[in-house]
């Protein structure tokens, strides 16, 4: 039994050492995580919604506005944008790591209204809501500005466009963009494939691409006014990264020292389990595509403290069982059995608090809540399974015969 337990210990520690070396030095897991505005730099902008003539500002409008801005941010290529409603008519947008802040602000808040009207210009035949896609292209046959936007209508728009091209065959159909006449092409054939071309008015390919993205995401239901813009430089972001790394390292170091001093061998094994916990935690955040912010790092450290708290409860109960004269293996089993209820209670209450923060909070508060909840689940799993197996193996290996060496 002792030999087998020691062999398992050796295998486990070799695997952990190899995994740690790979994920720390060879392929650092931290390089695969998504970092927020605090770390990468970027821009934070606050918009205020202003309804125009005929527009209504209510909760449904604000929800539609949030969805459109989210779609635009995603199409802009911004990684994990933070978009939240503030009050009844304001929206806070955080864009981390963007290259062109001016372009991003212009693109997110600009409306794009496409209308195809009848030859008199009085009746709207199709709008941007009838589009399924809009793509910027280069037409080499065009003289002057070769940049165009290829439009593809959805089923409803295709039917309406076919009907309009048949009704107004040989006539001009004016196309308006944001209320301005862009062009008025002559309908030469009945168009049944639901495709059209926008040409003219696009001096560069970039302007055509931006307008195509705006058309794809649809027009904003209300106008947006920029109230405040705050730029976070890359220098500040890097300083935040270094400060966070230092704080996390010091916190984990102090936790590790405390566990070894107070609980001896069991504390050392708990430190190894904490090492496993950290990799599971980072892996879970990577799998969830979570954005790491400074409050998120605080949540990780707090959940690490919860993991240590569970170990403290377990080891205290194991020590009580050993003081009562039970064997090391029996003390381990009884200690876990008596401690598990207290661990579940403490983790459940903290998890519920994190859940409330996630539901009621916004922005960075949600980031803190997510990391806290994920960390609690993983810390509970490592305490119940990893730490438990480690001290079981230590007891089976014969390293727990002296109580003061095993659990202090």
C-alpha cells in the first residue's frame, strides 16, 4: 500500500511539473486570455440617446440600441466589448485594444438609413431592414471611384425589389442614404435575384466597408450623442498588468507560506492543490471567453482564498480526529465527512452573492461576479477531490504517522 501510494505521488507530481512548465514557459496560458480595458488600453465612451422626430425612447428602444451597438462592435473586430445601459437613456461602451478610436466611435454611433423610393421620390419601396447582407467591393469597370457596395436582399426584400423593377421598368429608382440622394439608376431589367449595387459617394474602400457594416447592422432607432470619452493608454494598461501580477503573486505566496507553517505537510499538499486550482481557473476563463479585468483578478484572488478556507476547515477537523486517537486514514475520512457541510454552506452563500452581483450589476461588476462564481465552483472541486486525494495518498504512504508533521 505504501509503495503504491508513493508511486502515485511521484507520477502525479511529475505530470504537474511537466504541465506547469508547459503552460508557464512553453505556451503560457495567460497569453490566450482576453484582457479588458484595464490591461490592454482602449477607449471608454458614454452615449446619450436622443429620439428624433417620430422616434420613441423606451426600454424596448434601449434594448434594440444595445443589441445594434453590440453587433457593430463585433463586426468591427473588437475583442469582448463591454456595453451596458446606464440609467434610462445612456449607454457605456468599453472597447479594449482597438487601433482606430476615432473610426470606432464614428462607426458605433452613426446611423445608416437606406431607402429605395419610387421615381417621384415620395413613396419608400425598400429600406435597410430588407437587406440580408452588404459587402464592399472594387469594380474595375467603374470610372473615377471604383468602390461599390453589393447589396443582397432577404426574401421579403427580393420579392419587393422584383415587383418594383417590373413596375418601374425603364425609369429611375432613387436611392437615399441617410436622407441624401446617393444615386438614381435606371431600371433596365426586371431584377429577380434580390441583388443590387450601390455606387458613387465612396471615395475610398474603407468608407465603402464602413457603410457596408452600418447597413448590415441596421439603422439605430434613435440618435446618439457622445457625452464623454476616456482614453486608456497602453502604458497604463501595461502598468495595470504588472501591478495585478505582483498583487496576485504576493497573495498566493503569503497563502502558501501560511498553509505550510500552520498545517505542515498537509499545508504543502494544499499549496499544490492551489496550484492545480489556478490552472483550472485560468483554463475555465479561457474556455468561457471571459474578459480579464482588474475586478476580475480580485475575484480570482478572493476565490483562491475560499479554496484555502475550505482546506483550513478540512485540516482542522482531521487534526481533531487524530487528537482523538484515530488512525491517519480514518482521521482523513472522518475529517472530510464532518467538514464538507460547512464548506458547502460557505461556498453556496458566496456563490449566491456573486450571482446577485452578476444579475443586478453591469460592466466590471459582472466581470468580478463571473470570476468569483467560477472560482468558487473550481475551488470546491479541488478541495473535495484534489486535496482529499492528496492527503489520502499521504496517509497511505505512511507520512501521516506523526500528527504534528502531518497537520500541525
